[in-house]
C-alpha cells in the first residue's frame, strides 16, 4: 500500500474575479495621444496615468487570481453538532489523494460522489483540522488506501470514511503502525506512568490512559496533537453524561440510561479524587491543577468510552490474564458504527489493519462495529442510536427487582412471606440481585438461565422450594427446557406467563404515558423532523425498547407474532 503524501492541494469551486480587459499600450500610442492634446499639462497627466496602469496591470499571459471560495461557510470541528444533525444531506464533500512523484499530491474530486450523482462540481475540501490530521497520518506512516477518503458530510456523523472506488471483500482499507497508537505505553510520560503503575490502579482500569490523554491533549508539542484536535467538545458529544440532568431524566425515562449515567458520574468523581488528583499533585512539572481538572478528566473519559479500542487476548490467555487496557487508534476511531457493518479492525504484530468484510460499493460509507450492542448501550457509551427498527441487536431490560414486585402483586399478601423466602434463595444462589436485569432481545430472552430459574422458583410451592434448596438447585431438567425463545415463551406454564406479564406491565409503566405518542411521532416524518437530535435519539430508543416489551407481553398471552 502506498504511503499517503504529506502535501496536497485543495481544489475548490470558485468564481473568477471580474476584471476589465487589459488595453494594449505601446510608446507609439502614447505619443499620438500627446500630440492630439491641446494642453501640455493634460498630456503629462495622461502619460503619468497610463504609466501607472501599465505598472499595476498583470502581464498578458497571467490569469486572473482565483479566490478560494466557500459560499456556504466551512463547518469546523467546533461547530454545534445539532446543526450537523438537522441539515439536509446534499453534496458529499470528499477528497481523493492522487499518488504522484511530484512534491505535492493533487486532490481529485469525484463528481458523482461530491454531488450525489449530478455531475456538477460542489464545494469540497476538508477543514483545517482534518487536513492537519491527514498530513500527520502521512508523517507517522499511517497508510490509507486510495480507494477510500476521509469525508466530512453526507455521512452519519461529523467525519467518516467513504469509498471512491468499488472495494472487494478482504481489502486493506488502512493500516496503523503500532508506534502511532496512543496508550499509556507510547505516551511521552510512559516512564512516569510505568514507575507509579501501582498508584494508578483503579476499578475501571482506564486511569493510566486517561492521564496520558490529559497530558498529551494539553501539551503544545505533543506528537499526537493533530489527532487529538479531532477530540469533540463535550457539547458535540451526545453522551447522556453531558446532558443536563433534567433533560436526561425526561427524555430517557424508563430506558435505564439515567441510572447508568448517574453511576458513571459517581465513579468518575470518586476515581478522580482518590486516584488521579494525588498523582497529578505529585507531578507539578507535568500537570497544572488549573488546567488538569475534573471536567477535563470527564471529557477524556468520554473520549476513551466512545473512541478507544481493546486488543483481544490470545485464546490461551483468556482465562488467565486480565483484559488488555484500552488504546486510542487514530483513523480507526473515525469510522462510524452500524450493526450491519462492512469493515473490521484486525490486530497484527506490527500494525492494526481495517479490513473490508464484504464488497463496498463506490460512494458507500465504510462502517466498523463496536460490537453487538443495543441502542441503549450505543447511546450510553457512544452518544447515538440506530434508527428503529434498524438495530438487529436492540434489547430491552426488566429489572430483577421488578420481577420481585410483580410476584408480590400476583401472589398477594397471603403469600408475601413465601415470596420473600423464595427471593432470598435466588439471591443466595446469585441468580438475581438488587441491581441486575433480565435482558430481552427481539428473538426472545437473552438471559435465559437467570429468568428461567427466577420464574421457576417464584412459582414453586413451599414443599418444592424445600426440595430445591436441599438439592442446591440441581434438578434433572433437560437444558433444552430452559429455553426462553419467542416460540418457547408461548408454551410456558400459565402461572409463569402471568408473572412475566405483570413484570412487563410494570416495566412499561416506567416509560410514562407517552408510548402511543412516541409511535405516532416516529411514524410521521414531518413531526419527527421537528425534534432535536437528542429528542430523536430518545424517541428511537424508547420505541425500540417498548416494542420489544410489548411483543413479549403478547407472547405471554399466547400470541406468537412476528417481531417488528
């Protein structure tokens, strides 16, 4: 693969300056003008005027200056992200690097890609931040295939990668040398971090990387400065941790996200105060308490959460070693996510490679995957959702404590003590917990073992419970009987389905009385277009979860229907 040239010329559509035709001027013509004039003074003045014109007019073979013109304005990395979400997708501005032996690589613009197939040139070229990043990639030997380009518009997010030629399955789209990765090992303060590794241990395991990012992000001479310039401002990230609390609770009610964010914020502050701040204070020559604050730490946490990668362990090490710490992978983190992705990051000894996993058509965006994640996980960790019902991995949750509340309601006051006893048994067996949840996917229950055991125990008689305890939960049940697919739920014991149905109703009630309004809003493009980006994210998240729960509720009533 050819190395990307470090210099390139921006080609931008512009209108030529309007300029009057240059008049031909010779000594003979000047003489004739002087003869016909009656006044010597007038002649001298005219001669001086013509001489001045000769000096200021360009030579005959020089073309008028072409101004670099951007009529609609350039959206830089610091622009408000909501503007990007609400603007109509028009021309796609892209750049193609032409690899030549000349000192400068010329940017060629593909008309079809740049104009959506109209063939008419549109404004294009990347903003300064992205250009500097491109140059930096070349300087660190990050190789980008000529079949793909970085693009700023027409994609699902601020930046992305787009195919400018048809790509076959298995092609290398770009490769990142390991020394270009940003981690606690490659950072310029790696020796300090290694020396004090013991003091930086934390529950998250992220502290060393985040401290490295804080240092490099604020260091004017950082090797990764052009890369870190792409780090979004907090108001550009739609991670709910940066939403106002009132907005988060109002829009995401019932989804489980506000509770997860609250726990995140508590842990971040605790980790900063107990681990990070003492380390920063111990190194005043590297860190400044006025600059390296909790807010910066929170921003770097979000950067790691949304953009980092984790190298998988070798199979033989999976049971013996802790997971590898996260690392920042320039270029790879620019790719956007969809569940039906077309590229995947592969780790090799010398570099990391982004490989196409299926054919990619010219003009198509290159997508990576962050994993098989539900929309609530995508919003919580990455600040976006896939439109409902596009996410095949979407899921909803029933809190384990909600099943307990449902059991108390179903079995009534007369059997309250027995229900409490059953729940205690389940807790002791670690099958349920106060903060746990049963996960429901489109094809059925994803946490089958836990929910099956909970339904079974909660519906036992007192004698059955005693036998169950004596056998420590071991029974001769066939494992196949524990299936909770959509088809299997219809066949469950009626009491099990009654208990499950009540827990679903309690869960749906937590979303508030907006479910029918949500469905109507999502079905009406005109209404949904008036929403802010966060409101649209929340709407798609709520509709995805409630549709899964409503489908499960129908199954408990014996209605096997196709999932929407």
